[in-house]
């Protein structure tokens, strides 16, 4: 198993070695058309995506289920906080683009890409406000969901 | 009257010419001991302040009333999002230091300092999620509170 997940205080962490460059992973994270191909576990799909990789930029996705789940909902919008190509991107659902507050903050995500042998050590950290939020995220299937997504990312960039 | 306030969509804005350099205002905003002297309308006081002027840094203040109001409360902690000395600082109460989500996001503040004749055009913009939040902030006394605070800032840096 190439993917590890662990708990660190209120945070959940996923780590995976991917046999592709940090630049290729950065590209998959910050090019909206590429992001749509891997950022939700199949058979869910992303029907709309915007990612502006700069502080204050929008990070918007609309995820739709195989039976039309969420089809009538608006996209959910977060905000990019840091974007240091190709090694680190930070975004949060506590804010929308331009740093405007959102209604129900749940997490901030920090993705880092470090050169690692012939590939990249990809780390995704989800920061929560409380142990309860962290536990809720675990119960929502963090390890499986983010694991599947990392698998899809690897399959895309390693080919 | 040197201070203007206005509404822009969901935002509230305060503008004031201050007869001091952008650097002096930056310093008053980012040095915790200085911040404590002006950042709450007197006779309230700030008994504790931390400001880390870098993306992800903490912005923490504990404001206490003249009759001990809030004395038993913890300080409130926000997060610095941008810090470009001496011209722009952005922070939000939607996050704590290190970008961890907070419980009840209300606003993001953007302060800019632009050279203006023999002084600085100081602009403070409060971004809200909804028109209702903006109106609530107006009713809480944005114009008077932020106006008094800008007056206190000017009195400190102009002397």
C-alpha cells in the first residue's frame, strides 16, 4: 500500500509517493481541466472547476454523484491562501475568493510536493477546528476518499 | 471631518488621511505594544495582543471594557493572510493562526497605506459574507468604532 494516512492532533494527513515530478502534480492541482479528472472519487464527477493559484484566488468545484446527487446545488467555493509552485498550495473553505468569509468553515487543506528519489512525496493535510470536526471527517471517509483521489492523481500523472 | 466611511456591496470602508508615513502606520499596526495603544476605542483597553505579520501568522487581541467587560473571556484569534510592508495587511476572523478554521467567521479586514501628499491615505475595508452581516456591523457601530480607532491611530503616529 503506497498511501499512508495518520492523525496529528486535529489534523488528518495523507502521504503518498508518486512517480512523477512535483511540477506534474502541481499542474494536476492547478489546471482546472486536469483537476476535474481526479479530484473526486469516481463515479462522482466534477462538472465545474475554477482554481486561481494565488493568494485570495477562488477554488471552486461542483461535485455531482452518479445518480445526479448535488446536481441542483451550487458549486462550493473556497479560497487559495498560498501558492508556491511547484511545492505548496494552501486553500480553505472558511473563505471564498477575495478572502470573503464563508458560512460554515470546516477545513483548510495544505498540499505539499517534495522531490523524493525518482518522484514526489505528496502530502495532503486537512486542518480542523476541533477534535470533533476531525473525527467527523474521519467518519465521512477521509482515508478512503482522499486515498482514492490520490490514487486517481497518481494514475493520471504517472502515465 | 477627516474620516469618511462608505458602503460597497457587502463591505464597509473607512478612509482617512493621516499625516505620517506608511511605514509609521505599518509599525503601529504590526508592533503588538503599539497596536494595544490605539486598536480599541477608549476607555476599552487591549490587555493582550499578538500580531505575526506574515501569511498564516496569528492576530490575537483581548479587549476589556472599563467595567471589566470581557475580562473572563479568552482573547479572540484571527489569522494574517497577506503582509506587504508598508502598504497592505489582510487578516480574517474566519481562521486562527496557521490557517485553522474558526467557529463563527464574521469578517476579513484589508488595511492599505498609500503615500498621499505629505502623509498617507489609510483605508480599512471590512468584508462580510452577506448584506445582513454588513448591516449588523453597521448597527454595531462600525463608523463610530473604526472612526474612533483611526482617530487614535492618527493621534499616535502624527505626534
